[in-house]
C-alpha cells in the first residue's frame, strides 16, 4: 500500500495499492526522469523496473525537509541546463 497526498487536501492522504499505482504509471509513455517524492518510494520504483530511464526514490523514512532540499537542488540545476543523467547522482 502506498500513501499519496491528496491534490485537494494534503492533510488527507490517499492510500493506493502499489500494483494499481504502478500499472497506471506503466500505461503512460515513459518519462526520462521520474521523481517519486516520499518515504518508502523505492518500493514503487522497484515495481516500475525499467519503465523510465531514471527513477529517484527513497528506500525508507526521509524528512520532508530533506526531500524539499533535494528536489529544490535537482529542479534548480535542471532549469540551469544540467542534464538529469548527471543530477541523479546528487547526494
């Protein structure tokens, strides 16, 4: 089971079966880079296998602050023209 933020009310997370979520994503054209923001998102990434060229995920618990800091750096560098292939190696 995966827990996702509700787009209308982030205080009410929505629970989704991982297999249903990955089936929905896999039915779409693959993106070059997929960023799964959240704790335990490596489980979802594992189910997507080689669907995307690169999938960023977290194996366990991660603080919201760390996720925001990572994503801020990632998207800022992408906007500056850096390639996502280099950026997926950021710590």
